[in-house]
C-alpha cells in the first residue's frame, strides 16, 4: 500500500488511527498495540500477501534468537555469541537469497562459463530495511542493550508501517520505550496537527515535484539515442532532483504519520544538497543507514583507531556495501565506489588541513561541487546497466547543442499551470513550452538550496487558521493529482 493512494488516505489511515486512539483512550495498551500491529501487517501484505509469510518467518526467527540468548545468559553465557552470529548470518542469508542470488549466479556464469539457471526471484518490498533493523536488534541484544521485549512489541518494532518499506532504519532503543507508553499518555492535538502538516508537505514533494521530474527522467532514459547534450545534462540533474524529493517526501510522510500516533521516528533526511562536502552530505542523506554501517560495521572493523590506511580501507568497504545494499548490480557498486573515493579524498584533505591549517573557505563552491558530483554519480544509480549509464555520458558530449526537446519537457506543462500561460497569452511567444519547465526547475532549486526543509517547518508549525487553510489546500491539490503518481523510488532498494 502506498502512502500516496486513495485506499491509504481514505480507508486505512482513518481506521487505524480511530481504533488506536479508542483503545489508547480506554487505557488498553495491549489491544492498541495489537491493532497497530495488525494494520501494519495489512499495510505490508497489501502489496503481495506472500510477503507476509516472509516477514512472519523473519520475525519468528529473530525473536527466537533473542529469547535464546536470554535463556542461556546465566547458565551457558558462552553460547550467546554463537547465537548472535547465527541470527546475523540467518538474516544475511535471507537477504542474499532474495536480493543477490541471481546477481551472484549471473556473474559466476559470466566468469566461469557455467550455465546455472537464474531463478527470477521476486524481491519482497522493504526486505533490506527490516532485515538490517533486525540485525541491529540481535546485535544490541547480544551487547546487553535489550533487557526485555515482548513478542508483540518486537512484531510491532519490525512491522510499524510508517517506517516499514523505505525506512528510516530505527533502533530498539528509539521505539520500544515509546511502545511502552501506548495507552498511558494522553493524545497531543498539536503534535497530531503538525503530523498532518508534515505528511502533507511530504506528499507535495512526492506527488507534485518528484513525479513531475520523474516524467522527464523516464522519457529521457527510454530515449537516450534521441537526447541532445543539453537534454542529457538536464536528465542528469532532473534525476538528482527527482530522487531528492522522492526520498525526502517519503521521510516526511513517515515522520508525519508517526507524529499522528504520538510517536517519534528519527530524522533520515536533512537537506543534503546544502552540504559543503561529501562527508557532510552523508551525514544528511539516509542518516539511519549511515548510522547502521557506522555502528555495526565500521566501528567493529576498527574505525579510525588502527591507522589511516586501515581507516581508508574501512571507509571504501562501507561505501561498497552501501552500493550493493541499494541494489544487486554493478551500477550500484560503481555508484558506491564513486561515493567512497570522493569521501576518502575529502577525509584525507581534512586531515592534511588539520596538520597544515590555512584560511581557506568557499562553502558555496563546495556545495555546488558536491551537488554536481553526486548528480553525475547517480547516472549509475538510475541506469539499469553499465552500458546505459555510459550511453547517457556519451550523449552528453556528442548529442549537440539544442534547446530541450518538447517530448522531454512535456511533463512539466501541467494543466493547472498551462491554463495560466494561456490566460496571459504567453503561449503565443517563442518557445513558450519551455517557460513552465524553466520556472519549475528554478523554483525547485531555490527551495533545495535556500528554503528551510519540511522538518524545520513542521517543528515551527502551530495549529492556526491560516496554517489549516494552507494544509487543506495542499492536501486537496495532492489528492486530485494522485491518479498519475508512481511508487516511491526507494521501494526498489
């Protein structure tokens, strides 16, 4: 089920909120948690009922590992580590089978000339997210950070629908204490209203911005031989903008939904295109994924405690893992390697500057370079094959200089805005079909680099009449535009 769908907005969410607050008002903590867990499972199973079996088995396995570590803690403490390893290995094995088996077999066939049959396994939605979340839980339990957790709380921890499909990757320390307060604290109307506002801003990002740029991106990648150099350059930046608003829109909607239930999930996206270098960028983009790799991979490998060569090796490994985590393909590996190389160069430069301080400061140049570098690297992230990525770059240098093609920019000429163009008789002017694409692109870039982000706006939100009118207007506009929306990009990862 999509957040930006009629069934979610007009059926699922009202029923889920109504039952949850009814039980909470009566002080019925267990029924409220059962209600929320049941609806979360419905949310996940709506995509494909068979996914529920995979998730249920994953939940049962990991909870059994947790209980097993608890049972042997006093009598046979030496068994806790093997059980933790079993839990982590089991999760990774499931993730490998569903996400990487065909990629692995395909490369084995290519290298050794074998003919193993690909299985064409359907990737369960969100498996990368809830698998990493459960790995973190198992490791935390082994470290003694999880004192107690009922099966119901664990099932809710894994399946809580706002963060189930595309993150954030939450930790048990963030969610279990909040579950314990269900039915014990009063509803916060102001927080609820702010949640509706943040959810609406996220829907605006997704439905009105990301999907508009997505029309141009989809056409461009489907017609690469027809692209001019200008089209290719715009395609690269349009995808970067689409990805930004798609992912940040989902994060805003997820946090807004959590607020509606009186809960807080971590910020996962914090204006990354304002970053002055790639290190700051990865502190702002997919924050909880970076946190996971830092806590459960980078630090256990030694982090920066074993010399700079070892630190650089750990960093490149993290980015290669990040690339392959996003998708099973050499395009994702290349994208991860590109991030890691610049990250290491930047880190080495920072260490050099620390030893040789000089008054050099050019934040605007750093922000522009980081944005451009990431946008060009994302050609590999978006492309289905390496050949397709190289084809985009070839058209960038060989496509010739020309105005953007009408087919490429057609998706920007939205009916509601094109009517204004006609009303002002601007459609008779030369190249009038490019006015809206130019205005929308320029306005979007100004929002990205200069405007406060949605989280900052929501934190300042107060339930006043003008805010209610603005929220209602944006909400209705998004609902009227739902028929043409696509699924969130991060559902694929």
